[in-house]
C-alpha cells in the first residue's frame, strides 16, 4: 500500500496522535495513489521532465498533468531551496452526450490520468533542452516562447466509464528565468472535438492538490479566490467573509481587479464598477499559518480561455471566463465521471475555505459548445507568491506578459518576455576559510553563454556576469561579490549596465551605460533605463571582462574596502574566482569555516532598442546554477565541525535549510564532513547498523535514511557514529532517533 504522504517537523509527544489519525485514513481507504513510469500496462510510456529554469520548479508529464505527490521538484519554491510544495494537477474535460456524462481526465492519485500520448510525443515528453527530440515538435501548433518549453500531445482513448469523447489535447508548458517573470509556469493548452457531431455543455478544469510547506502540516490548507465572483467585492481573502476596505488591502486593489491597466478590448473588458482594472480570475491555496510560518507560500491558478472557430493559431478572441471554483478534501477525491462533472457544472460558486484541512481545488470555465474539429484554446498560469500581495503582483505581471504592451491577446507582442543569456555551469570547491568557484560558459554541447544569440532579438547580447553569495539560503540574503562587465560597445545598447556614464556621452544617448542601483523606490519616477528588476551593484567589486587574464589577480575598477584586486582568472574555457581571500590569496575573514554559503553566477545582457518591443538589460535567475558550499579547515581539527542534524531526530525533519533540491523524509544528515571519509553507525550495544561512504568536495553533507544494511527502518534509540577520514583522523559521537510516521 502506498504511503499517504511525506511528513514534516513534529514534536515527538504528538506522534501517537498522528499515528491514530493516520490509522483512520488507512481504515477509510483514503490512501493517495500515484502513477509512475514503468508501472505496467498502459502506463509503460509515462514520461516526465523538469521545469527548473525559473524560481518555481515542477515536474511535467506526457499525460496532461504536472507535479508529483512525493516532492522531487514537485512545486519546489523557491527553486533549489528543497521546500517542496507537493503540487500535482490534472486536466479535465467534461461534457454531456445524449444524456450520458463523459469526463476525460482523472485525479492522478486515483491511478490514471485517462490521457494517452500521441506522436510525436509518444514514449517521451518533448523538451526544448533536448535538441535531438525537440526538433520533431509540430512547429505550426506550438511556439518556443520561454527559456524552457515542453510539449505533449494526447487523446482521451484511456478514458473510463462511458469511454472517450473523443478528443485531441495538447499541452505546451513554458518557463522563464528572468527575475520578475520566474515565479510561475505557463501552460498553453488546446482541446479539439474529434467527433463528427457537435458536443454541448462542455467544461474544462484543472484539478490540483497543493500542500504548502511540504511538511506534516498538510492538513493546514486554506482556499481563496480573487476574481469575478461579483458578490464579495470587499472580502479579505485571508479571512473570507471579513469586510476589508480596499484602501487597506495589500495592493490597494479590490479583489475583483488587476492592478495593471490595459487597453479595453472584447477580450479584456474592464468591470463596470468605476474601477480601472480587469478581472483577475485567480484562485489559490495557502497555508493556514500565512506569513507567520517559516515556509509561507501561496499558489494560484489564473486561467485565460478562448473559443477558436477555425485553427489553433487563429482565434476570434472570445474570452471564456472562469465560471466556478470548488474544493474537496482528502476523503472525497471524485472517483466517477458524474462526481467530477457535478463540480464542473456548479457555476457561479467560488468557495473560500476557512477550516484547515487537506484540500484540493478545481477552477472551471464553461459551459461552451464545440463543433466538429473546433478547438478551445487557453492559457493557465501556475503562480507562486510568498504572501497575498506577492501572489497578486505576480498574477498581474503574468497577465501583462500574456497581453503584451498593446494590452491585446493574440498579437505579435504577446509573451515578449525578456530572455537573459543562459546561466553557465558552476562548480564550488571548499577550502580553509575560502571557496573556489569555477564557471564554464559552455553550459551544454554546442551552447555557450557568451556566444548564443538572444532567442527573441537574434542578437548576441551577452554583457557580463554577476557572482552572488548568501549565508541565509537560496531565497534571500544575496549580495553581489563580483561584477564582470564588458566594455565593448554595441548599437543595441539601451542604458546598459556598466561604467561609461559620465564620460562625455549625452544623457539620452542609447549607448549610455550606468551602474544599476536596484529598482526605483515606491512612489518615485524611474531614472532612464531603471527597471523593477535592476540589481544593486553600486558597491559590488567590479572588473572589466576584457581585463581577465590567465593569471591571478584581476584589477578592480576601483578599490573596495581597501582592496584593489580580486582573486580571479580565466583558465582555458572556464573562469576561476576564490572567495574569502584578497587578490594575493591572503585570507580576509569574510568566510567562516563550518558555515554554509550559497553561490550563484548569472549572466546578463545589454537590452535591445530595436523592433517594436524595447528590452532593458536583464539577468538570469540565481537558482539556475545555485549551489551551497561549506568552507572547511585543512588541518586535523576539521572533525571538530562534524554535526548530526537534527539531533535528536523526532520523527521527521524539514530540510529546506540544509539539503537544497535533494530534500527527502526519513533522513538525518552528517554535516561538515571532510571531502572523503567513511561513516559507520552502531547501536549503543556496539552492533554495526550501516556503513556510509562520503566523497564530496563541496557540500560536506551525507544523508542517512534511517535504515540498516537490509533496508529495514531502525528503531528508536541512541546510536553511535564513527568517522574515519584519511589525513584527518577519527571521530566518535552519538545521536538519538525517535522514529515516528515518516510519510503521509
């Protein structure tokens, strides 16, 4: 029997109660099932890929659903943090044919998605980072818009009960890496009626489950809605039913409206309420603890849909708005077409749930009709935000990207999102009070960060690198520790980041460069070229790209904290920088041994002033190649830093602070280990339980899954560990394990 779900931190004195609750779940048959590759029968061709270039990581499958119930980048946000929001969602299409209810699509926990892949996506999921297969994609039906695109094509021949409708459905998943555009995943979908007759009373929905925080607190979900319900104009979304003055709301915007103004059109008509916005149509789930939790987060879905009278590339811009949004709990996953269709046809209901539990949510749009071969075409944004304000802002920014500068859908400027140069490959090597970073612009075979043209403008616009460091985590605390900028000029420069400002150029000259100092302050007018996603490089140690040679050091453009150079050089195809020392290699005291530091190297471009759309300079996201490194002494006292985390282990552990994207339950970690050592774990009686071999020059962390050599989980008790490290010696320590329920 499958385990219910993964667990999070819980005091040991409540484990007995949790076991009792779990027993109730098991006895009532509420066990979450999943589909997996190679599970047999019709699922043998199930395939997945990872969307990991943005700040919201997720799995994408070739069966019209995304996410995974067991973590592993399933709604991981911020990307690279290891905080999995355990997102899973599936596409449903329902209709009534001769009084018979047909619903194609199933909740993935129930064992089948009811969609079966068709060529060219058969047996695999086509992804733009796999050039050998991506070349087979149907270019007339899906456009490469983002920094990572996927494509799958299915029919509903696997549909149960009354059988297929039949339908052809396609899903194009898109992701961007540019800050300000990286907290969401966009799904472009088409469904085509392949019957020889018209079908009526059609509805489309995306049923999904989200467990904010990915911990044992999975029963703390709440549900909200921000859109066109027309009856709770002043509802406080975090306290449904509570009156809320729009002037006191986080963004000052009624929950019915976007905070973005666009040109009025038939597809984006403003509300007739004296407001200046448009219907946000955003449903979301969030943690009942809200911003007070250690892992706050909101996840929302924004659906934009159209009827298409002819083909998938030419639509009449008839907007189908969200017609309803419903919720159900873990005990009531709909297992029949009638049950699912009952939710879909209950229009005009927009539920807001205030009772914490394990909820699912189901935004729906319809009803509509489809003639033979007619298509319904829509976009869905799966959006993350740290709080309600951030979620709303991201929903509005996504909608702005969708419409483009002209405020109209279906035009050439749609989705003209900035595209920074690809992030280079990054490696970190720890040392004594120092970390060596090496990055290679050859990030893939035949791909080069500095030489690849921008996919939007077709211009080679690489302009430099920024090296970032944080001692807090992947999601905050970043400071620039090195700025590498090209001095060469280009006719495409548009207030590019650099140092030419003040060298006699006219203020409005398009070749003018500037030192970015962060986004404009609220209520102030942006300076020429200043954007909302500008980094603050005013005090960053800066060097010119052309000044880097094959020898240490490289001269800084101007002294920083009394230092005039940096430990930086170019070695063959890669760059090497040593953090924690000055240009001569002397320790500066910036890094402490035994402390975990996070690094990222991003590339940026110089923008574009040609064409209909003007782009400001933009940089890549920090999570694309982010890594964690622990500097460590090279003398024998290195073993003094070794720790077991957590100690004691109390039934579960949240690993966002330590494990990066490898978060798993039922694990402890040996931290701050030397690069190579052997760990032997014994019972207090001296019996050998497990032997672990550690070989890692960067992280110094080795997990143990709390099982013995035979794979059986250990019992609660005191355990002794012995570390044997060549060149360092030996260390003996002990830790406690209190085994509870490790998965849900």
